[in-house]
C-alpha cells in the first residue's frame, strides 16, 4: 500500500516543477504556501536548509526590498499566536 503523505509530497514537488517556468499569481503563491509579505532576501536563505528546489518559485512570489536609506516600516502593535 502506498503511503498517502509520500504520494502527496511527490505530487507537490511535481506541481512545483511544472509551474516553476511561468510567472506566478498571488493566488498561486498562496496555494504553494508563500505568504503575501515574503521578501526576496528570505528566498536566498533556502539554500542553507537544502531547499533550493523551492527557490525559483520563492523568487517568483517575493517582494523586492526597498533600500531607501534608514527608513523602516514601523507597526503600532503585533499579535503573537502560539499553537500547541
């Protein structure tokens, strides 16, 4: 009997390879598990975790950082959710 999680993993990897050659929409990025506030510098860190197969899609979904001096985006508050 085939392990379902193994089969799903193979389907997911196949899906990544098929759509890696085209531009991804925000909906496709979300379906692949990439968040809408993904910065391209995060994609470069995938190599250290041996996740280079995800790098091409990550770079298609990321936002380029703006290096406009010392300006930083400041938020009024943040919420931390802990799942157990």
